[in-house]
């Protein structure tokens, strides 16, 4: 197995754009490769959930490669719903580990603002099982079922969710590319519209446009490298939701085994928080906290940027934004940015959920 080094991570502004997938992808990718020898790049992996539906764009990997002046390279797309960006970086690692390729470019993009919320809910809900769809379940309703069970079983209330939403909004205020910048008050949180009880407006990630690109290489060294990856898949049959995702636990276990580290060695994490409660479940599935203890640690400041184990210091999907095909890759870029500025942070963990926890990925990043 080769080393996989990460170079030149670039993030677009997240929020709303008038640009196409092609334009947005080329903009960020040009910045990633401007200080890198283009002749070295042998493959391009593009991740997106539904460009055909959002902007009616097709055959994007080859079009992006052509626009970048990358000739005769291997171009392919990776799509695993909301974990597409993570699956793309994992696929890149597999190609490099194979020895057939030495350097590649990974780009994740989504442009979701062209559809209204109702159309987006239907499109995003299409990743659920037919059984779940037959019950008229949306992603938010599934997350609400999980949240209610978590709060009930561990003795929390709806009001106890405010500190995690507040933390993520505070972190987003400091992130220059974040979609949402808001100094959230308790009254605003409690009085906000409820999407699916107990989840309100400030518990759910926005519908975002955005893009991220990273150069990967087994040949050219850098300060940051991937030391462990893991994946897991879950059943589409269940409608009895608990507060632990088998697909996540499998992904974390494999990543820890490959990286030869334990959860206690993780210094910072970017965990999939399309819904605020999912950060809590992710942290517990990752073994960072025991079951039911993650929310107490948020309330106690342990997971804040200056805490013992910062989680989602970028603001997470919740406030950085969640352009679904880009989010898993953006987490990698954000981990690198945080670790550059945190001398004691050597190991970073990212976690990306596909669908309602049916195709999940975990990635360990090490700083040299």
C-alpha cells in the first residue's frame, strides 16, 4: 500500500451561485493545480449527486478535464448520495494504492439552489428505500425519529440541542467560506420553525452550492497524508431507527485498523452533521465518547475549537453548508486547514454519511 499525500486543497464560497457545475468545478480545480505540474496528473475523479437533475449537465468529468487542459487522463465520476465527496477521495486512494497511477485530481461539486426546498426534499428523499418512501418519510423525518429516541433514552430535552446548534453557528461565523453566518440566540432557536419535531430550522443543514478540489499523489510528498480509510453500508429495509449507525461503526473500525490508531488518538474531527444530532451519533459511533455522552461534552465545551477534541470547527455541514456531492471532500480540506493552524493536532478524522446512513465513509489524515 502506497502513501497518499494531499496537496492544494481549495474550497469555493459555499451558499448560492449563478455558475454551472462545470464553471464552479473548473474555478476551484485551476487553483489546486496552478502550483502543480499538470503533466503529472493522470486521473480525475469528479463527485456529484445529481447534476443531471439540478442543472441538466452531463458527462462532467471529461468536460472538466478538457477545460483544465488535462489530456488523455482517466476521468470518472463517483456518486454515493451525500457521501459522494468522501467516496471520491477513497476511490482516488485505491487507484494510487494499485500502483497504476501516481497522481490525480479529485473534485466535488453540487449546485442545489436551482430547485426549491420542496423539489430538493423529493430529490434527496429518493435515496431512501421504497419502504421508507411508501411511508411518506423524508430525510428530516427519519432524522427526527432518531433524535427523539436519543433525547428520550439519554434523558435530554429539546432545549439541550441548542448548545450544539449554537456551537456550529459560532464556528460558521469564523469560517470565511461558510453558507450561514449567524450569531444564534436561545430565543431565536426555540422560536424557529419546526421542520420535523424536535428538529427546527437551526438543526438542519442548508441547501448549498459549493465545490472543493484536492490533488492526491503517491509520488510527491506533502505535510498531510491519508493513513486510514474505512467504509460501511447499512440496510435499506429498516424503519426502526436507533441512535447508532452500523455503516458508520464499520467505517470507523476499518479506518482505525488501517491507520493503526485508537479513537483516543484523534485530535480533531469533521463529522457528518446534516442534522445536529448526527454529530453526536457520529462521535459516539467513532468511539470518541461513550453512548449518550456526546451532548454532555458539547455542553461542557469539550468539542469546541479550543476544547480537548474539536468537532466540526469549520461549522460542519450545518453552517459551512452541505452541497451534497462536495461535502465529504470539503471535510478533508477543512481538517487540513485546522491542523495547519493547530500545532498539537496531528491526527484528523472525517466522517461522511450517504443517504440515511446506508453508504458511509471514514478517513484519517495525519500531519507529518
